[in-house]
């Protein structure tokens, strides 16, 4: 279990909570719920939906909970939260494939800690949907934490093993933003219609991802690479190796915009520290660790998005094969190809070896002959 402090943007004086959630785009219902909850917080919240979206919202919500004015963006609590150094805002990250029982026990201990500076402490627990085995170890603490501790749990979904825990929390849903809304949002930012449509296809209903893709000049080329794979697979090992290398290199290049933002963030923290006469950035290691985790998640998301494009390519090939000029084709073969891709997407929850996963997938798709 990794612990880091974290936070988000703050509001104007005349809108003490609303502006704090400015970065949570496309989720008006969720933001309205969190704004109301910040006024009279309870012991635990479960934010369900897209990982980037819930993380951004959790940081905003936690900052509002720590601020004595409900999120003014200007007090010492808000400034330290914005700098990622507030000691009472703690992000709990899994270090392995899932939150382990030992991690859960340490979380229980942390929950008993008294706040160091604010009136309460906020524990944001990521990837709770992967804590199916460890959940019983901290369920009681989530149900009845000390009065000064607030849990904010993040989960993509709620598996059966976590239904009880979910029932003990205020549930806030973050559904994918409709594709048309993502496209309209991009066009409003000056993205031309064709590029906006392609970015919306790859964003998966996530505006944070769409914004980064809009800054990525190689996004279209990556889409074309994934779409070309079915036609290029010829059953040979050399082709599989070439395609795997090409996909991984393209995925690495996709990190460019995010790394640029991270560099800007560190530069801003350094400038702030210098202005305050500090010789070093307080909490810099925690910020860098968080950035590394974000880059890893972005890489996984990029591969998942590429595999989704690949699945659509096989569906398009099936539609063409069943058209008026169809040749003999087995629809079940295309369905099997899509199922293979789906299984590969699911495996990313367990931090697989990317090269081996892609090579095995491409070999099996090549053998399918569709």
C-alpha cells in the first residue's frame, strides 16, 4: 500500500464549492451530489466509474472536506492541498495486482490516526473493485471509522463481494460521458470535426483522456496502426514480432502529453518553493510517485483503447464479409476473435507482461484466419 498526499484546484470566493469541481467535466449530477455532501459529510463515499474521472473528483471533494470554508482555494489548507503536500489528504494505492490483506490492515491503522492539521483526515482508496479478498479486513472500519476520518473509495464497478461495503457508503456514479457529448466538447475547444470524431472514438467516454488525446499529434497514426492489424496478420512469427514492437513503441509515444504536463507541474512546485524561500520542494517524492502511477495507468488505458479499436476492426470485417459480395465466412470465427481481445483487455487488471500478452494474442488471431 502506497500513501501519498494529493489535491485539486480551488474555487473563487463567491462560489466556495462549485469552482473546486471545474476539472470534473461532463458529470453534472455527480458534481451536484458531491457539492451537497461537502456541506454535511458522513463517514464514507464510493465513487463509481472511470478511473481518471473519479480520481479528479475525489481530489476536488477531499480538498473541499479539508478546507474550513468548504473549498475556498486560498487558505493554507487549500494551498497545501493544491501543492500535494497536505498531511491529512492521503491516497491509498495498491502496490500489487490488488489491495492485499496486509495493505487493508495498515489502512485500518491509518484510519485511527488523528488529523495533523485540519479538522478531519480524508483517506482516498483507489481500485477498491480489485479488493475482493481484502475487503473483509477493513469493512468494519469503513462502516464505523473514527469521527475525524472520512473514506472516499474509488471503484470502476461493484463486484458481488463488495456489495455489502458499497451499501455502507454514499454511492456517487460517474457514467461514461456520451460519445456525442465528448465530440461536442472537443469541437467547442476548437478541434475540427473529423479529428474530434476520431478522438471521441478513442476516449471511451472519458473527457480527461479526450483532452490529452487532443494534444497528441500521433493519435490518428496509432488508430490506423491498430485498425491495420487484422489485414496484416499472416500467421508468421516475424509479423507478430513486428506488430508487437510497433504497438508498444506507439503506446510509449502516447505518454508524451501526460509527461509534458507532469514536467510543468514539477516546475510550478519548484517555482513556488523558491518564492517561499524553501531550498527543496516539500513532498516532491510523493508527487513524482503519483505521476509514475498516472503514467502507468495511462499506458494501460492506451493499450485497452487500442484493443477496443482492434475489436471494432474485426466487427467491421465481419460486416463486410456478410455483405452482398461476401465470401464464405464463419461468423463464429469473428466472435471468437473479439472474445480473445476482450480476455486480453481484462488481463490488464493483473499487470501482465505487455510483450508476451500482445504476442500471444496476435498469434491466436492470426491462427483464426479472419
